[in-house]
C-alpha cells in the first residue's frame, strides 16, 4: 500500500512518484448531520473511502481538505462553510501543487455532495484542464459513486443527508460518534426562491430515514463504493484523448 502523502519524506516521495502519479484529494465539510451524527461525517466518509481504495490499488492519498461550501444546512448549529470563491481557489492551488509534484491523474473525492459545492469544484478543475497539459482529472462525490453502486442496499427513496446511508456508514466507520438516531425527514424548500431562514424548511437537518440504518449496510456501502472508485481510477488512468480527433 502507498503510504499517506503527509507521512512520507521528501526522498520517499521522489522515489514513489516514479511508480505512482495518481492521487486522491478527499474533501469534506464541517456540517450538521442531524441530531445524531458528527459534524465531520462527510470528511470522515471521504477520507475512509480514499484510504480503503489505497489498500486495493497504488494511489497516493493527499491530506483531507475538511471544509466545503454549505447552503441548506448553513443556519444549523455547527455548520462552518467556506465561500465558493475560497473553495475554487483552494482546489485550484492544491491541484496545481500536486501537478507540479508530477501527479498526473487526480481524483477530487468529495464526501459532501451539495450541488453548489460540487459545481464550484468542477468549475475550478475545468479551468485547470487547458492550463495543465498532461492532467487527467475527475471530480466526484460519494453520492455520485453511490447512486449506481449502492443499488439494492438502501430502502429509503431520496435518502441523501444524515439518513439511512450516512447513518449506516458512520455506524461502520465511527460508531462511537453516533448518538442514537433521529426522525425521518424530507424537507421541501420553495422552488427557485433562495430562503433566509433555512431551518424553517429543514428543522431536523436530516434528509432520509436514519431509522433504516445498520452497521451491516454501512459495511456493504463501503465495499461497493471502494469497488466503484477503483474502477473509476482505472478508467481515468487509461483515459486517452487523441489530439487529432
Ligand atoms: Zn453528509
């Protein structure tokens, strides 16, 4: 297994990058996850997934970027987000830095799946494609991976935040941090209108059904996610675009 990027020496890295030029950058969020899950849920999930993938294939795992852009949960206790401009700059600087260190296949793996958060990161990376000629880059959330890979495991329709999936995952990954369960909730925000008082529309901070969660499901969700991400990295490494086509 490749050692974690923050643990190697300069010489070990210089040697290691001759063999491996693929790196995962896990991104999280410090965000409410209902009354029962830790604020770091998304970060713990992304980091665990990246590290488990690194046990299967040669890939560097960069240190976790713990903060992300939070909209719907921004008024709930504990959520600390960063602006899209900040996220955009951070992602660009870190990816440029990894590229400068001869990384060529880069996977930005986000544990937080908010649409605006993902859009900011995708836009940042789009700008890097023409700038860094040899880069191959993928931007993907754990829910993007799960949408296909988790088929048949989850019972809840539209489960997305602190519900069946994330509660199951935390019961598996950080059981000591799970404080019981929380009521099922499916918030309805007004269409198109940006609301000031977000808790009025989403009191409990859950989207889905935590009551359907189990540690066993968490284990299965992780296994399927690892397999799907290994497959994606294989496709990225083999990706080739003919300049003349
Ligand atoms: Zn989450």
